[in-house]
């Protein structure tokens, strides 16, 4: 299974939580910091993990589901 990684543009996020609901591994949570629009943006919970420790497969479901196009997916 390939390792994946996502980056979320927190300033585009409107906290709709769609990405959280579709991730097969529940790897997206909510940040405890407000963005400039006043939302608590989505947060990739494996952001600070090493590649071999991540469960993200880079499936892209989160990015496809995001209405704000705030998520970029990378596969290694
Ligand atoms: S790419 Fe797939 S596994 Fe990785 S965070 Fe998004 S939905 Fe979850
Ligand atoms: S789907 Fe997009 S806008 Fe909605 S919470 Fe996730 S990153 Fe934010």
C-alpha cells in the first residue's frame, strides 16, 4: 500500500467536515485554532508522523469531497 500525505489550506477550509466523514482511516480532525474566516479548520492528524508511521494511503477521497478545494494529496 503506498504511503500518502495531505496538506490542508486552513484559510480555505470552512469546517464542513466532509473530508472527515469520508476518510477510511479517520485521519482528519478539527484544529483548535480559528482561521481568518472564523472557522476551526480541518487538521491532518498524521502531519507530524514519519512516512513509515502514517496510515494515509493517498486515496484522495478527502480532496475529492472538499467543496473548497482546500486539500492537496501526495503519494510517495
Ligand atoms: S488521502 Fe485518503 S487516507 Fe489520506 S487523509 Fe485523505 S481520505 Fe484519508
Ligand atoms: S472538506 Fe474541505 S472545507 Fe470541509 S472541513 Fe474538509 S478541508 Fe475543510
